[in-house]
C-alpha cells in the first residue's frame, strides 16, 4: 500500500525518471539491488489473495484476473497501478515474478 500511495500519483513523465527505493527499517544504498528487490516483492504482492485481483489458472502455475475482483472497491485502480508497475519494471530492465496466462501477454503486446 505504501508503494501504491507513493507511485500511483506520478505522471507518465515522472515514472520514466529514476525512483528512489527505501525499505522501511532497512539500511542500504540503492545501486540497483534495492530497486530490483522492490519490483520482485511488489510483483509477488500483486497475487495476494486479500486483494482478490488475480486467481490461479487451471494449470495452477499462472494467474489470470479474478472474475470477482469487484469485491475490492478499488480493483480498477489497483489493476491500473499493476500495469504501471509492469511498465516501469520493463523500462528499468527489472524482472518481475509475474506468471500470467498467455492471453494476458498477448493483450500486453497488442
């Protein structure tokens, strides 16, 4: 939720700039490692069942949007935020632990 509140208000131009990552209660300088860890942890959190955004596919190893995501009142904003996070990670050259169904990737590339 901290990441959501910090990044969600940024304009596309601001998102193209460098972000500074600080983990609460941890010391360290961000020379790439903290940013990489940030994106990995954030991508894992996207699949948190408490948000009801994604559900496992039939094969159990990939995720697809949850048909009942509407139970979370801000689900549309969270999906938009997730799209922005994916775009920012790609822009930064960071890997994410996102394992979506093939149709999601097809939609992303048009």
